[in-house]
C-alpha cells in the first residue's frame, strides 16, 4: 500500500513538473513568410471563435496551403465558413452573380436541356451585354447543354473570365431565333430596391423587391416605405427570392418598419456562440445601432404602413439575412411565405483579419460564430425554412419579370390576398437538381463583434 502511494505521489509530481515546464516553454516562432506562421494563427483564432470549436481536435499539418488548411478545421457539414486573402482574388468565393451579375438554373423542357436566366443585376456585365430574366441558354462557350454535363458546365462558367452564351426567349408565339451574347467578368455595385403599388379588388398592395441587405440601407427603406404609406397600402408582398443575405443591422432596419406594435427594447435577435462567445440578445434598437447610425428606431417607425402581416416570396437563394427577416418577424406579425424552401443559413459571424504585420495584408477568416434565434428562441433552420405555400416559379416556359402580376409567385400572393382560387397550370418544365445554388448566396451573415 505504501509502495503504491509513493508511486502515485511520484507520478503526480512528475506530471506537475512537466506541466510547469510546458508552461514556461517559449511559443514556437515561425518564419513570417511560411504557411506555418499563417496556419498557426488560423488555428488559434478558430479555437477561440468558431461556433463548433469542439470539433477541432488538433493543429494538424501546419505546412499545408492556408486555404486548404482552413478547410481542415471546419466541421464536416459547415458550408458557411471561408477564408480569403485580399491580394489573392482566387481565394474569394466565386459565383456567376459575383463575376458576371446573374443567377441561373437548369431545366428540361420538351426533352431538351437548358440553362435559364433567373435574375440579372442592374448595371452588371450581364445586363449591359443583353442578358435578361427568362432567356434559355442552349450552349455555353460552344458546348451544348446535356443532362449529364450541366453541373460540370456550371463550374466551368464560374471559372471563366468570359462567357459566350447562345440564348433564346420563349413568348406566346414560341421560341425566338437564337443569338449569341458575350459577357465579360466585371464589377457590379449596389442594387436598387424595386417597388410599386398594385391594386386588386380595391385593395392597395405594396410590392417590394430587395436584392441584398447592405450596410447603410436604412435611409432607402425609409424613402420606399414612406412613399408606400402615402399610397395607403394595406397589404405588402416582399420579394426576397434572390436575396442571399447581407448585414444584421440592415435586416433590423427593415423589420422595424414592417412589424406592428413593437417597442425599441423588444428582442429582435438572439445569438448563441461557443463557450468563449456565449449568448447575446439584441433589441430592435440595439441591432439597428450595431452598424447603422444615419437613422434611429423612432424615425424608421414613422414609415410603418398600415399592415399586420407580410407575404414573403422566397426560394433556394433566399438565405442568411433574408431568412432572418422571415424567422425574426414571426413573433411580431403574421408572415406568409410563398415559393420554395429557403437555403438554410442560420449562422452569423464577423471577419477576423491577420494584422500582425502592419505593412502587409493578411488572411481574413469568416467563420460561423453564432447560431441565430428569434425572440421566442425559434431557429434551427439549417435545412431551410419550408414555405406556407409551396410553389416553384419555373412552371411554364414563358417566365415573367419580377413585379409582373402574371409572374408565378407574385400572382399566387395576389390571389391569396384577393381570395381568388385560380389554380396554377400544370408545370411543363422540370427543374434539374444542381449543386450550383450554394455558390450564388452570400457566404456569411455579417455582424459586428
């Protein structure tokens, strides 16, 4: 017994001395130009901030390329987090929207396979070249679309700097003659909010399409909704089907205008992080102030129209801040979603920049840091939010512009508002399953640390 006690005491003292020795060791210093220097920093930041930091077991191989190394730190199903270097454009997430200014999908119609233009940004390379919603793509850079090549072709399109697209347009008289449109990679800037008033059976309905939730957009919301309020709208259709996200303060600003009977101190959003980050609640006013200084809660409330519910048009590209609008308005007003299941991005984060060398730009991490919940602690929509009225916008080959009363989703909303029970025509298009959608949305919802 005495022997075992002495052995245990010796063992304890040995490990205690070992721990003291380890604590006194100098940290490993890496050459500033090495992968190890960057990757060790990445590891330390991710262990501190990453929502799923418990899934990071060890440092692994620090000699890897930083982009590759960062991916080894991520939870296996994390499709949100990313890292980029501001001086290496190839490290940034790429999509057709970011490079050329349009979104697309793939369909089968009458036994033929096509790409279909869904959304074209204003003043984008795509818009300036003549692309428009509803055009069918038959060939890309000389390659005909087929059932077996559309995903691979999409990836080639993202990697390209120029696209030569053979397109046709379907109208009531049939397909137009084919033409070739060339689109070169270029910049696209902030997008305008599109809005109008539609009258149905003596009811004034506001239609608002918001392409993105930009920082500092509250002033524009104020102008739009003051005009709609002056028109005495009593119903609202909010089109977020191509809104891939943006900033929390921008989403808060819109919510402050829309929700009836709210106070500045009412809870808008709940953030849940890891053991280091903890949990944070923000009121409407606090969420607004986090990144918006031009207007306050009281000013935004003056633009609230006479509505107590909102119809939101949504789809696979509705993500991040757009999903936040859907989920976080629900405790305060009736939200009727129309379209397809949303993308499913219920996390947020903030950029973490390697600024250890003042004269040199470093890598920037965009990790998932918080899970998001509304005032009733409802959330967990990582697989998407199911719409109340499930309908695909691609039903017929004639695809109307957004805001057109004949457009499938808007028509469904207008019929619901007016009480019409018109049935949608049987679909003649078949949507092809594609891995392309995830690259079209914003990588991560932005919050201020």
